[in-house]
C-alpha cells in the first residue's frame, strides 16, 4: 500500500497460512511490503493471499515443508533470481510436539520439534543470510516463547527448541552487528488465540485471548528500516 512503513520491502513469513503468521503477513502487506507466504498447505495460503489482494496488497505463495532443507536452499536461489534480495525474514512456523515428561517424548515428536523449530530456522539463516545482506536494511525476526526462559513441566521439547532458537538468533545478531546493517531480533508473543495455544490448553475459552492481529504491529516495528534494535527478545505484551 502506498506510503506504508514497509513500502517496497520484500518480506518472507513462514507459517503464513494461519494464526500469527497470517496476521503478520496481512499487516506487512498493508504497510506496503510484497509478502512471500510460506507454509505447507496450498489452499490455506490461497485464503491468506485472497485477503491480502482484496486489501490492495501483493503476495507470492510458496507451499513448502520446512523439514525439507534442500527445498529451503532452492528457495533462496529462486528469491535471488526474482528479487535480488530479501529485506525481511520472519521465522514464525513452529510445532508443539505435545506435552509430556521429558523422558517420555516419542522419538518422532522430539525430532519433528527440533527439525521445525530449530534446524529449519538455521537452514533459513544459511540460505538467506546473503540475500538479507543485499538489502539496505535487512531484518530477521524469529518467534520465541516465555517457556524458553521460564521452564514449565511437560513442555520440555518445545521449551528446549525455543531456547536453542534464541541462542541461535542472538549469536547471528552478534556476528553481523559490526559488518552489516542487518538486524536480528526475537518476539515473544505471549498468550494469543492460535491453534497451538488451543492444542496446549484445550479447556480454555479461546475467545478470552487476543487475536494474533493485536500484536502484528510489534513485527512491523522490528521490520521497519528505521529499527535500531538487534539481538533483543521483545515481549509483545
């Protein structure tokens, strides 16, 4: 949209088919960004694309499973060929992996949590670092959780994955601080109305929590070219 804070920026959002990822994508598009929507489900991505286009925004759809590291590498090359750069990366996609005593997680659940919440974000960094450095104001934002720093019983897999993600992102922030305008931050959304929240707390009334759109402005602030923060964990509330 003309005159927005992200006018002309190229932004990629993972987990963009629903929940927080969709809210971030819609908000970025409303601020003038061309949003690359990444998620596994084509149909759900098309729904978000329709919402963005009805509001006058622009988007590109990328149906992709983040556990496919080779596909992430290929996407980096494809984005370079089309845009020549990437201005904003939002690593939002995550899985809960269920709640269980630490020693009782199924191997498959543990492996999926680490693959999606940690390794996929490292593959995104590996694939897009050079593209983000091509931007005049590259911005990378990862979604974390308070359980990474305040452990709760039975949340071991998810909490460990988010703690690893925080260390990964802050290390990257420190590495690029002196050599690039790239800024890297994390957002801890707090309690919002998402499918993951419903999975973790099935007895709750979801209407008692704010919608993801309520915190989308936090991501705009961190994605904007005038953002000076880096290496921070930003609490949305």
